[in-house]
């Protein structure tokens, strides 16, 4: 670990558990800013921190943003006397303060829940249905998993957003989040959402920014260059955790999911999150023309353009959209991800494969 690392992600995704494991085997000091005693210990932060050695962990740092200037001073000491591991929710304000105050001193690592790579045995459908939050995935039953996610959503809306500086009634944000769930995998239209909710498109944009900043919604930007075609220039949105998506839509069992209109968007979002968790530094976009040709995910990796097309079909075949994407985007490779296990070739640059195979290939 470097001198200073910020581990950012939604609550309950496992940040604290990981931090305690890292801190357990070395000289370390732990501050949990949700604990009144630890907050009191840091009431005079320079006095409390300057004499410490080893690893210093500060959890829920968004509760004490005034710490960032102090950390800058401590990190600039020569010789280096301590390392810092900072945990928090990825509020835009937190990111802004840390990037400005600790520029060049702080490595930011984004953390989500479980990924498919972490399991020795195939757990794809369970992970897709329940999502990656540890307590949701490990629950004794589907009902218990759903109940945990309902509690998470309620607490997030009633408490966590307020702590991140979002002053919107929980009922209003619940309606917006649910509406966003129905649009998961679709082109975002703030005006249309605003009309449905009776709110201005600027208000809708602020709501979306809040959920995106808290790492529960992904806004996937379009890739558009001059390729001689009219391109869609609005983003696509996804609920980042598939389990939360299903709970927002009232889906509690796999049978319900398979018959739900959002099943395609859910699978698409699940695959995208699994791939981007594996490729945190990748530049990722989607691509769509006004004529209807599209590519679900465009990755720029080490100077290469990799296309990802995500299908729910049992045996995907070559489509006109794939032909257009190969030509117009000058793809080096196009990978078609589907729920099956067989791997086969459609074209010299196009292969159909499972999600696990795709993750391994991109690794």
C-alpha cells in the first residue's frame, strides 16, 4: 500500500472489514468517525495524529472533511512517519476536497461488493440476483437477502444521503431511484423523467448526480467521434448493484427476474459492473447511432479498442450492429458475453464467451 490511499464505496460493501484486516497485522491506529469517542479523539487532529507511527486508518472520513489539510501536512513530512488509509462514501464533495488538497499524495481506490472472480465455484446466477453486498449475498434465504436490501435502501435514503450533503426528502429520492431502476440500461432523458416525477430536468440532474456520486448508480457516457453518422450523445444509466436494482423493482426470486421486462437491462448492467470492477482504470463508454446500431461497452485498453456486446440469448449470432461497430469504431476485438458456457467464433475478430471467460481474457 502507498503512503496514502482512499478506499471509497457505498456503505456495507466491505470497506471496514478489509481495512481491519490490513490493519490487524501491523502497527496501526484505527479511528471510526461514527464512534463519538473517536470523533472526540480527533477534535484536535494535528495533536492526535502527528506522533502516531505505522498505519493510520480513518473510517467514515466524510464526517470530518477538515482533516484533509492536516493530512497534507503529515504526508509531506520527511522522513515519512506514517501511512494513511482513508475510508468513506464517494460523495462528490469528498472527492473534490481530497483531489484538490491531496493532489499527487492520495491514491483513490473504488470498492464495490463481491465479484465473480472471488468465488471458486460458479455463483453467477446467485450473484446476479442478490447483488454483491456481502450481507445480501450471504443471507440464509432469498427472503432474508431481500429484507437486508430493503433495510439498506431505507437507511441509505433516510440517513446516508443526508450525511453526504443531499437535502432531498427520502420519499422523493425513493421515487426517483425506482424510476431510474426502470430505465436501467436505457438512454437517459432528464426531461422525460422530470415530467413523470413532476420535477424540473435540472432537479432530476441533481438527483442523478447525488446517486452517481454515492456509487449506487453508474452513468455511462457515449463515445462519439466523426464517423459520418449521427450518434446518440445522451448517457445510459445503470443501478450499479443488481440486487438493489431487483429490490427497487420488487423482484425477489429468479423466476420473477426471468419474466420481468428489465431482465435484459439487469443482465447488461451486471456484466458491465463485473467487467469494470476488474478494469478500474479502463476508459469505458457505450456507442449508438441514430439509425440503431449500437455497442454495449467500448473499452480503451493499452491503446486497443475492445468492444463488448452483452446478450441474453442462448446462442448469439452475428448482427448488423456488430458489423457496424467493427467497421466504424475500428475495433481490435469484439467479445460477445452471454449466460452460456460454450465458447465459439463468429468472425476473425468476434468471439462469443461466458462472463468468466471474458474477465479472464481482459485480465
